[in-house]
């Protein structure tokens, strides 16, 4: 694949990935004080967007010349899958337990921290 095309695809995917992250983390903080706790569409669909764009970014990284941290990507994908397994079945619930709501937020924030601080 042409280097310019690959760079453009990677930038577009990073942009999409960041939008998904903003939807999940922003949705979590927007609803943190609400009672009853409920998962917004942004949280649920943002986490799905994160998974798809993250796997595509991993594929592009594998095609590049830089070494890929499989442990980092594996942990991030595993956290996102757990987040989806928690949130997707509860996406239409009018109320979820507070602990479940905060687990979703903690998983998302942990994923962001891994992205930023782990090389």
C-alpha cells in the first residue's frame, strides 16, 4: 500500500477512534450524576466504534515498519470487549446498577490511560 494512502487511512482511523473514545468517556461523565443510571447511545455505540477502529488500526500498524506492542493492543481490545459485553445487553435498560455504570466508565478511562502511557 502506498505510504501516503496508508498515512491518510491511519489518520482517518485515529480520528474515528478518538471520536468513539470521546463518546464513551464524555457519555460517562455526562451521566455520572444522573439518577437512575442509564447507558447512553453514545457510550454503547462509541465502544463499538472503538473496537472496530482499534482492530483496523492494529492491522495498519502490522503493515508498517515500526514494531507493534501486541500486549498493549491485546489488553486494549480485551478491555473494549469486556466493556461491550457489559454495555450492549443493557443498552435499552431504563436503569442499570450504579456499579455497572461505573465499571463501564472505569474500563473506558483505563483504556485511554493505556493508550497514552504505555509504549
